């Protein structure tokens, strides 16, 4: 069940091609880093891989099959800003269970406390919210996780805790992970291999 | 050190209720008051407002709390019955209109370009003609009376609220948490109900609160020109328009008390709506 992107090309409107002929393969259980300067299309590539955007050229497959547009997407994306990724009118318990009920072990690993589940999003900090977003993305149907600057705005201790939890889960479930980050040290530490997006010209 | 700083202690509160509990209780009391008026008005029989030519034009007293009119009818009973009728018309009109606005606003924003074009055109069409004209047209076509006037009110008061809701839904449906929800396999309908609807409550509540007095006043306006309720039914609009003729003769109580009661009813509604909005707002959940 490898995630394969073949000959991906994308541009916004009639603008210049953001990237073309991009090939990417992620094996299950493999941790891949994705870096590159700002504006080269890292986030766009992530959005294409996780089904938020459709590629104009090429296709994305899992285990050789195209991904169904309905149902739980096997590639889940965690965004940079948890405040925007959570409905401000939902209690955290509902947010957490949107992608299926996560087990207690996962919550403990991520350091989510039961008491938080009855709170509103406005009553939690960014780091606490991001743990919920990660837990929500790690539902039972998730085969690959894309972390798009997932821990960029968190302090070092929270970063370490979240990544530790994610790595543990990934190892246990044979889940592939794509880490997008500007932080070279983090990418080096986590990833088996690193891909750098360069200028298409 | 601030000298006169007064820190309120818990014991000083006569009832140790927090703000949310107080809001909830106020809302319940206000709702009971409104319901009470509707029920009492419906239970009062016609005898209470029978003509009594001996007791004409009496000023307010303990026998006749709100005085009597030029036909000797007790204004208190008339006012309560009028309020009951007006609240009923206002409620049906405002609830119906709000529902239409909600459905059309949501449909315009979620069902694609063609639906949006059609609904926006419909909104523009209704907004380009003054309310009252369409209202008269519909009420007249349906033959007037309670049914005609209520249908007219329901079908004419939705456009501006529908436009607000459409804009709001368009903004929410592009939010990140909605896109994530889609990727988590949720259907369009599920997202509409669980993600979008909770965000519309303030718009709906405020739209409803503003619409309620509007509807009552339009009802009385149409009744005034003879296309609405029949003149012997004691709607507040009829009472007010009749009383205007007698104001210059010094009979202030004919318009004063019914007008005051209408104001109080509208205020009560306003209070309920505002309290509900605050109770449902997550950012105010700790007040």
C-alpha cells in the first residue's frame, strides 16, 4: 500500500506552473521530509496528496489504485494553524470524535486530558488544540499522515511530545509520514530521507 | 492601592446565581409571560368586549384598568386579546419567514452556481418592490383574513435575512475545519447541519428578533387598509389605528395602554433573543 504521486503538475488559474513532473513515493512506515524555500508549492503538493486539491496533471494512487473521493481519505493532512482547523462552536469532545473515536492510549501519548473534552476551542492554547488536530487525523482509516508545518508554532517540549507520539503510532500502524518543515534539524532527526522542492525552471 | 475599590463577595449576592443562570431564568420567565398572553387572550370570550353604551369613554379606573372606548368596550380585555392575536400572527409570520430565509440562503450558498443565480435573482426581485406592495398583493389574492395575511407576511419578509445567511454560509464553507470534515468522509448534509448551522444561530436569532415587530406592524398596516383581519377582531394594529381618531378628543388611554403593551411585548422578545444568543455563544460561556 504505497502512496505514489506520478507526474504531478499544478498551477493556480492561468498563472505559471508551480511545479510539473513531480514524482513522489512513500512506502508504508517510511518517514519522508519535504523542504524547500517558501512559495515553491510544498503546501500545494500536500493538499494534492491529501485530496484537498486536484492535480491538473498526473495522478495520486495508493497501492496502485486511485483514491475514492468519498469516505475517509486515507491520507490525512494536519495544518499549521489549529485555531482555524477547529470549529469554534464545537466542544473539543466533538472535534476529537469527528474522525472516529480515538483510543485512550493515543490520547495519553499526546497528553490530551479528559477535562479538556468539555471545553470550547477558545479555552485551550494553540499547543493543546494542535494535539486534538493530530488525534483527529490519526483515525482508524488513516494510512499516511502529512504534517504541514505541524509543530512550527509550538515550544520545544510540546513539539517533542507530539512528534514522539506520532512516531510511536506510525511505527505501530506501519503508517507513512511526510514531514514538511523549514527546520533542518527536525527533519534530519525524524526522517529516513529528505526531498527538496526546487525552482521548476 | 485603590482606596474605594469594592470587591464584590459571593455572599453579597442575594441569590448566588451566575450570569448564565440568571439569563436562562429571565428567558424562561419572559417566554412564560408571552405564552400566558397568547393563552389568556385565546380563553377570553367575546362577552368581555361586548358593547356597553352606558359605560362609554371612561378613563382608566379599577373597574376598567385601561378605560373603555367610544362603544363602551373594556380596553383591558381588548388589549389582551389584541396582543394575543398579534403575537400569534407575529410568531407565525416571523418563524415562517426565517425558515424560508434559512433554507434559501443555505441552498444558494451550497447547491452550486445555477441555484445561487436563481435564488439571488429572487431575493433581488422581492427587495426591489416595497414589502407592503407584495404583501397587499398576496393577501388580496388569497382573499384576506387570517390565512391571507399570515401567508403574505411569511412570503415577504425573508429576502434580506436570506442574503445575510447566504453570505455567512459562503464564508464558513471555505473554512479549514469544513474542508477537513470533508476529508474525514462527512457528507454535505452532515456538514451543513453540524458545521454551518451552529454558526448561523446569531444571524437567525437577530434576524428573527428584528422581524417580529416588523411583521406585527405590517400586519396592522394591511389590516388598517382593510385587506387583513376583519375590523371587529381586536388586533393591536386595529386598536391603534382606531384610537388615533379619538386622541385629539383627549382619550389618551385608548392608544397609550395598547401601545405600551405592544412595546413591552417587543422588548420581551428582544430580551429572550439576546439572552439566547449570549447563552449559545462559546466565547461568552464563562460569563
